[in-house]
């Protein structure tokens, strides 16, 4: 995997680049649609490629391990062959489940013991096991196993958790280096910076991660309930330490505003379930602001959902029609809304990239933030 920086904004730390992988080139900054169980919910692969123009998607190690299971994935020849997606894939390590399924897991130095949310069976995720699982899934970019701390948390807990994450990282790197890809193409391992919202811990963690000299780096443990200002402060601090010639991935973020502000701080890669999850509930993100399409005010509005709609998705559906589908409980409602929101997110990062290359990013970003945060 190879990362090339193509342009840097003169008034911020925003940068445009190219990430070259075995399954194609990813142009940064990039948003990665989340396909937890090997599919982006309610969206066809054809729509992901042709309408949304997604360049890379995510899979989830924990969920794919449980279903369909490693035997099925290995027999298929990896996730790319299994789900028919021939562009890059990134898998997270299960570290977020250590955080989100805290009632169903036990943490030890060895790893995390999970109770399956499906049938209650117990499973051990150790750093070595997580590397082996991600070899079998076959993603282009795989994540180190970490603990994502909750917010708020005590500093001692955050410190102990960070040190555990660093020890697990060394075991991940060792296992990664002593094993080979199963399907004949290179995989890249990204470590994850932790340390909650404590500046000194984040500095220690970012320096530790940078010293490992992996091909890319991630920032975890944000967007877990902390105020946006805290997220931006930590992201800025960490980006100032992580090497500029490696891609920086901010995990689980976020709103359109979050994307724009973090791009300005030097982040290259994002993922979040928000565009699809909110779409299924009738919340639409547009270039003019946020729409709750279920509201009565859209009942007779026959204008497009977004005035720029044709720029980012091939759709002629009006607000009135989409509202009708939601009110009627039609499956198509969530499908159209998901394609729309993902199309908008991908348009937003493509446009950010264009503005960085043209040298006009900062002014454009400030105007866009005002628009995308207003409720229509």
C-alpha cells in the first residue's frame, strides 16, 4: 500500500492524497460507508459503485466472525469474493465491540472474552486471533486490536487502557509480520491511538504509534459522547504528531460538520453508520441542511431532496414522494434515503478534495459548515 500527498491547504492542515491498494486507488479525504456484516444496509453494490461512487467500504471483524463465520469466508476466497465488491475494504478489529458490548465481555491481558449477541456462546479475541481472523476476511486495510475507552472515564482507567492497547499492538504487529496474506495480495495494518480526552495520554499514544512506522495510522476513542470541541482538540493534537506522509483515519466520525472540521485538522479517512442509520429513520443530510422527511411540511413539496442531487446521485425523487414512502412504511423509503445520504457524504469529501487542490478549501469549508448544520 502506498500513500501519495497531492496537495495541502495553505490556511489549514487539510490535505488531498491518493491511497493505492491491491483493489484500487482511494482518493483522500474519503468517507467509507459501513458494511458491518459484509453489506451496507439497504444499498446494492451496484448503487455503491455507480451512484454513490464509494471507493472503499468497511466490514466488521466481530460480526463477520460470528456470521457467516470464518469457514464460509475462507471457502469463498475472502470477503471481496463473498460479497462481490472488487474495490478496497477496511475491517475494524472488534475493539469497538469491547466498548459497545461491555456487558457481554471480560477484559484480560490475554484479550477480550465475548458472549455472542446471537447465541450467548463465548469467544476469545486476542491480538493474535484478531490478526488471523482479518487475514481470513482478507481486507486491504486491517486494524490492530485495541480497547476503546468510554467517555467520560477516569484518567487512571484511560492510562491503563492505553498501555494495554500498546501491548496488544506489539502482539498484533508480531503476528501480522509472521503470517502471510491468504489470497495473494498485500494487506496493511493500521495501529490505533487511544488515551480518551487527556492531552498528555494522547501525546504519549500518538508518539508510540508513530514510532511503530506502520503504513497508516488511526485515531480511536472519539465520537463516543464527548463534546465536538473535545474531539477537534484531540484530533488536532494527534494529527500534529502522526507522520504527515502516512494516511490518518479517524474512526467512527461523524456528521457532515465533523468531517469538514476534521479534514481541516489533517484527517484523511472517516467512517460512520450515521448516514445510513439516520436515513432509515427519515433524516436526510443535504447541501442546504438537515431534513426530517417525515414532517408534514414536505407533504406537497415536489422539489428534489437536494438542489445538487444530480451531482451526487442519479435520483429524481421529490421530497413529497419520499415522505409518502416513509409514512406508508415502504421498504423503498430507507433504500432511497440511504443512497441519498451516502451520495451526499461522498460528494462532500470529493468537493473538499477539489477545494484543497484549488487552494480554496478554508473559505468553502466555513460556508459549508453553516449550511450543513441548519435544520430545514
